[in-house]
């Protein structure tokens, strides 16, 4: 566990989002994403996030624990004028700080109400209560000012909850007190995206490599994230020198990529549809699709990329067996002999998409997305995918994808694009 750094720069942080509404099913904490990005730009590592309701006792407990673990604690929300806005009081009590009323804040709130031809209610004066020694952050977008408190070797920041109020205040803090306390180190990152391997397979291949980095004087942290159809590997390093950090991260990423081989499809943050699009554009090739179970999702992902009109000719959704025959020339005999979800039918769909559109590459996808339609021989998640091109042998595979209908459809499009990528990378 990271401990608070005595008499040093702010290196670690925790965020506490305050508000009972964030514990329900209709509101989520999105501020922490913005805050994490701003902290990373200062080299401050976010170690934990918590959501706490408008409960004095619970908030005091969580805040006290954060003070033990982190150099910087940021609390968002709970700075309003009502009795359930308890953040300001809880923090001041925990730090042993007395309140004073800031007349400038009272005047600013009163002016805000006056512009709307309204009288300021007396309970708004609560928002003018400032803990002794705190720096007041003027909030032109709301009535609740932010607060920056330097407390011994730590710092505490109180920010209003609405993003339009929080974000400008945090930006000013980063250019001011937080930036001054952040020190010279920054956090640098890189990544590698993998498809066609499970999370456990990726871990098996790269753990012997990255486990050696954690004991270095400046350790590289490795995070493995599983997402539908892909595994993401994120590497991060804290350093005063950007050049040295980038060089170490590039070397580390290359070592992982060598171990994972062609399963790595991106080392620069691009998603698979972007990678495939760049390959097609570089080779001046075009692509067309015939989709059944994915219902046009493959074409949608390909065309989500700006400039995709340079290589995407079009797609045909052939959900019924009749349309498979009439629109992309799948032989009736193939469907009768092998079923609509089969390698021969997927191959015929790919050929049909290519011949009907004149594209260089044709892709056919047919499967059972569920939740109904599966059989013991072909359960839900069974998908046949084929890719054909003017050069090289046609590629066709049967897959068995886990998850519900959306997951099966997404993984099928991911697998289809990966087959195109591998074909393009093989010889041409």
C-alpha cells in the first residue's frame, strides 16, 4: 500500500464522491474520470475512488481512511446549502479546523440571486463557511465555491458536484496549488491491444516478463483489462524524464508484443476497425460484407471510422435464408445440406458480397446470437465467419462465443475484422 509521503510532493490521491443520489440506479459518478485524467497529467497516481451517501458518520470514516493512505484527497459534491450537504462540516471536524464566514462569498451568492430577481435564502450562508486556512476557489458557474486545504504534508480539495462547475475549478487548481505541489515527476503510459486470446492466456504468456519490472528502482506497472473481443495491456511509469520514460515503455511494450505475436493488433491505442481501415487504405483495397446474425454491426463499426468511404463499398444484411440466396447467391443446396450457420454458407456469403459489389475483399458472417435458436450441435454463440480476397486461400472459421446477444454480436464482428487483419498482414 502507498503511504503518505512526508514533506514531499503529492504523489498519490483518492477521490470521494459524496451524494446519496450516486448510490441509486439513475446517477453515476462521471467526475472521477475527468479528475483521474487531470491528476495523471500532474504525475499524481489515483489509488482509490469511493462513493458515499449524505451520511456524516460514514463520510467521516471514509475520509479518515483516505487521509491515512493518500497525499491528496479530493471530495466532490455535498457543498450545497441544505442540511444533507455535509462535506464541508465533516472535513473541517476531521481536520480540527474552525469555520469563519467569508463575506465575499455571501456577497457573490447574493448577487447571483439578484440577477434572477430573487432574494438569497439564509441557508445559502452555509456555503460561505470557510475552514481556517483554506484557499477559496471562486465558482462563477454556481453558488458553492471550491476549497483547497493544505494540511500538514497533505492536501484536501473540496469541489462542487456538477461537472460544469467542477471542471473549471480543477483546471485552475492544476495550474495553481496542485501543480505547485505535484513535483517534477509525471506518469507516462503506453498500451497494447490483443485479440484472439483469453485474459488467462495473455497472462500466462507475459507474466514472466512483466513480473521482473515491479522490482526495478523505477517500476513499470502493468494492468491487464478484459473487454469484449479484446484484451488491453496498459503500462505506466513515473519519471522526471519524458524521453527516458518513453524509451523504457517502448522497450517493455516490444517485449510483450514479441511474446504475444500476431495477437497484438494495436500498440498506439487504435481500435480494430481503425487498424483494418488503415491496412485497407494503405493497400488501396475495398471491402464489402454480407451479415446475418450481426445485423449490420460489422458494417457499422467499419464505417464509424472517419474516411472509411475510401475502402468500404457497402454491406448486405441477409437475415433470412431466402435473402441469402437471392441477394448474395448462397446455393439453396448448401443451406439444406449444412444449415444456415455453417462454413460453406459463410463462405458463399463472403463470395456473394464480393461479387455483387465488386469489392476486393468479401466478409460473410452467419450465426446464432440467441437467446433462442441454439441446438445441441450448434448452441447459442455459434458463428461462422469467412473472408475471401483476390489473392490467397479463402479463410473460414467456426467460433463459439460466450455471453448474451449483444456480446455474441460484438465478438463476431471483432473476430471478422481480425481475420481480415491477419489476411492483410500475411502476404500483402
